[in-house]
C-alpha cells in the first residue's frame, strides 16, 4: 500500500487528494465544481472523476480509494470496504442525510466505474462517535418511535475529532489512553467532542449536523417548540423550517453574514448587532465546555481546530477568558503567533494544555483506508 486517492463527493462537486500513506504527504489535490450545471463542461461525477485522474497524470498509481461518507447510522462503526451490500446500506441511510449520502454514493459509483478493480473504502463521519454511551446518544422521546426511525444522536466531524485528539497526544508526548481532551472543531460547521482515552464519549451534533454550536448558517441548539410556534404563528411549513435552521440561521441569521471574519470586523468597528452575535457564539461554546469537563471528570487538554479554531486569535482568548479557576490559561504571546503547525498556546506549567492543531481529514481517511486494506 503506497497511495490512497481520497474523495469527498458533493452533489455538484468533487474534492480529491492523492496521499502517499508512507510519507503522509499530499501528492496532488484539487476540486471540480458545478458538476452537471449548465455551461460547466462536466456533465456528471463520472466525467469529474476522469478530469481528476487526468490531473494526477501518469506518474502516480492508485492503490485504493478512500471515500468520505457523512452518515453511517448505527450500522458502520469503522472504515468499510465498499461492496454492493454496503452501497445499498449507505443508500438506505440517505433518509438520515438526504443532502450528503446520495452525493457521497455518486462519488463511490463513479470511482468504481472509472477505477474498476481498485479497492474502494467508505470512511464515515459518524463512526468515531459509535463509542458514545446510551445516556449520551438517547433522546427522551417515545422509544418505539425513535427505534423505528433511527432517531438518536450520531455525531459528525468524526474523522477530524479522531485525528486531532490523536495528534494532541503525540504533541504532548503522552499516551492517548491517559488523556481527557475536548476538541473544538470550529469552522462554518462546528462541533465539540469530549474524548476520554481516545474514545468519543460526548459530542454536540446529533441526529443531523444541525444540533449543538452556533455555526455559519446553522442555528445549533433551539427549543424544539420554536418550530411548532413558527409553524402555527408564522405559517412556516416543514421545508421552510428546514431552510431556516440550516441555511438562514447561525451567524448569518443573527447578522446577515455567515462569515466569522466579516462579523468580527464589524464588531471591531462598533457594530452592536455583530458584537451581540459573537457573544451568543462564544456563550454556546463555553456552555458545552463546562458540561464536557463534568462528563470527563477532569481535563488534560483543549484543542482548537478547523478554519475558525485554527486562525481566530480573539475568539480563542475570549472563549477561555475567566476559566483560570479550572486550570485553563492562555499565553497571549503564544496565542497571537501565526502558525500552520501544531502548537501550545497555554503556559508550559498550566494544568490544562490549550493547543491549536490543524485538522487533516483527508489524511485520516487515507490512514483508515490503508489500515483496512492492509488487514
């Protein structure tokens, strides 16, 4: 096993990266967008695959293909070799992820057609969270109804949380099995995960990636009765409520912009609406931090990752301000140091290590793919 072709297929896009799993270097990468749209020149995912392979050229071979699949439900606990049965199961799980699993399957089927004979592996966003205890993943609704329709917390960003928590242990030079870590994956989508000894024991996203933190366009936690109220009082139907919570909420709903950089710049210029939105954003993160410290029964490390987490100096400082009584301290000079490598932003003698670790979901998918094929 030498190279893994990592694919992340969306409904109209194909993101790809060829990774040498021995050196863990990316050899070639890119993204093809507007698949199937008028004037794009790329009719379908099969044609997109051929464009991607042309980009690789003839200098590289592909030993296996690793596919990002968003929802594995309760069926898939680990990376899985794609077979006709697995294809059918992923398709069945589309009811839980109608915007993602069908698109992921398009990428899988295109790769099977164009790269016939090359092993295809599905790596699931939800798999890392299959270690959640029942008390964490169970919603308090009618048990039979929940079981019939797969209603439970699944969690997402699993490849990122797994990769980052393991990198934190390596950075600290401590066994993963000994560490209690909270990972803050903060991007346009955002989630928190409590990792105890390398196992996910709590996470903020639920049945879908909507639950939890305030995000770029997603609301995160709301009282479920808000939906009933808006249906009765504002006349919003199911589809309108879906669009509201997933595409017109979060920072976008609060400020008119879903980009953290824009909102923060406006707040710095005295925009009270933007400043209030950032307060809501930080408050939600702090609420989860406190809860997860309690669940873990202690804390060794907090890790910031993804676009906002890795790059937003002010957010990191304000999220952790006033938590010194918990052993959480931030060194301002270290926090403000711009870097693309893993780093510690807390003092060396701080009881809780505060780290910034760039995530690499493609590498994690390549690792899991290679490990499965090697068995």
